[in-house]
C-alpha cells in the first residue's frame, strides 16, 4: 500500500490532516495514522482531481487543432484526470462504429480517464443501440437544424432515456454566423439566443444545460434541469476582452452577466464547472471567418484555485463543482477522498500563484485568452494512484480508461 499524508479535503469535514492509503489505484483507507510500503508526505493541500464533462479533443478529424494525446496532456497538467469528449469530431460521434472508434483511439492515446458523448440526430431513439451504447450522455447542437427539429429531438430523447441530454442551449434561429467587425458583434447577434432557447425547453431531470452564459438564461432555466458554467463566462466579458480571438459560443457577455452567474455558481444554483475546451489554431482564429471556441481545460482549475486564494470562492464549492457534482450528474461514484474511490488526487500549494505562461501549456492551439492571468497549477496530479503530471511536466504515456 502507498500512503499519502497531508492536509486533505474530506467531504463534510473540510481540510483535515490525514493519511490516504492507496492500493491498485483505489483509496483503501483514510486514517489519521497509516503505515504503508511507500509513505509520501505532502506540504500543500490534497484535493480530489477534477472531472471536466465538456471538452473537444478534436480526434478524429482535426489533428492540427488537438488530439487525444495533447488534449489529455492539457487536462493532466491542469489537474483534470477525467473528461467527457463532445461528438462534433469528423466524423461526428453518432453511431456504434464512430463511438467504438473514438473509444479505441482515446484508450490508446489519452493519459486521463474519459467518457464519450453521442450526437443527437434524426431517429436517434429508433436505433437498435439507443440506450445500450455506453455513452456518457447525448449531446444536442443547434447548428444546421430547424428550431422545430431541435425542440422535437430534445423532447423525444428526454421522453425515452434516463441518460443525461446535454444541450447547447442557444436557439437554432439565432445561430447564423455573419462576418464580424468586433467581438461585441457576435454577442449582439446572439443577444436573446440563450434565454429564448431555455424558455422553450421541456423541463426534465435528465436535461443538462451546457455553458450557461447569461443572467437571463439562468432565470429561464427549465425546472429540474442541471447546468454548468465555464471560467470564461465567469471571468471574461466585453470590457476586459476585446480580441476577436475570443469569439466563442455562447459569446462573452457583460460584467453583470459574469457576476450574476458567479453568484449562482457560489450558491450551487449552477452546480458544475466545465471548460468547453474548444481549441482552434491561432491562424484559424485570425482568418476572415474565425471559428468559435477557446482552449481551457488546462487553465480551468488553476484559475479557479486562484479565485479561492483571493477569497472570491469557497474551496468547498470549487471541489464540489469540479469533482463531486459532475461525477454525480453522470452517475459515477467518484470525485471524493474516501474509501473505495479511485485515487484521483491533486497536490496544491495555495501560495504558488503565478502568471499563466503560454509556453508551458500543452494545447496544439498554442494560445490562451488567459495569458499572464494569476493561476495556481497543481504540483502533482495522480490518476488512479499513478503520478501523471508534476509541475506541468507529463509523467505517463496514455493509460486512460473509459469510465462508462
Ligand atoms: C465549439 C467547438 O469549437 O467545437 N465551439 C464553441 O465556441 N463552444 C462548438 C460548440 O460547442 O458550440
Ligand atoms: Zn462545447
């Protein structure tokens, strides 16, 4: 048995001086005193690592933007040991074959554990594999379909499944992409897309709204549904971010939206933190028709740990939003430091806040909207008891497993 000793986050108790016993990747004991074969004492704090239920690792289809190796290395370096990949790859993940192919690619290349989302298309619920395929969830996009189709697909899936239906909650009628002169044009084009969409969504406990971005959208959340918010919708707005590179769906909004969403996040009304890691190359971003999306899986936890150290967020809320709540939402028993859980842990020195250095990040997209922002990166990251990243360096090749 390996033993990690240090101030550890124990749900319901907070930070407690304790020993964590680990055998074959699992936490087998949490006790004041433990003897093991290898005993490591950590100076900082020990937290459960993060589970990001919203990433785009672009594999298959767009290897110049990211792939399972580089995407998962971003995750690992940023304290995220499990992700769910979205289906908008090429080909889309929309049937048994594309699903199995993606799981097999991820199994051979990903250094973090993973799940795979399956796209909602016409007649999904008629497929023989519907509801038996081990998908993390169903994902519905508002691109390239009519609003009648969008809402009827949503209703049909919600009626027939108990797996989460994750929606990109912008109304299909507002998803056109006119050329932009400045970043605020994109926001302007989509001003009411989110509240209009959410107001028309059926309420269901199986519904999950991805990347909430507006105060009005928050107020129109369908009853019983859950939601997530991304760091860029809490921290970036049209005042502190002007670059067209920051075109993202849903768009950046106002300071007022940031603070309204942040209050709801603090209260747990928005339970889950996700990155919507959506990398594009800087050349693509600077082209005449820039795609939407920001990289973010590597900077998400470091930025939010800095928020904790500055007193703007409770550590208990962050741990819940990054580890416990996403696992629970997807029906997985993990995300806590307690007996029987996988030993997915991050070691943090809360005093080690440093400006984000682009050269140290792992994404192929090679840019970040958060360059020079203060952030606290984990000093060590353990996936099922194995050290996979240390001070930003990757320590393992692959080894990630499908969690579903
Ligand atoms: C996503 C992408 O690039 O895949 N972009 C984004 O701005 N969020 C697509 C999406 O989720 O809408
Ligand atoms: Zn996305």
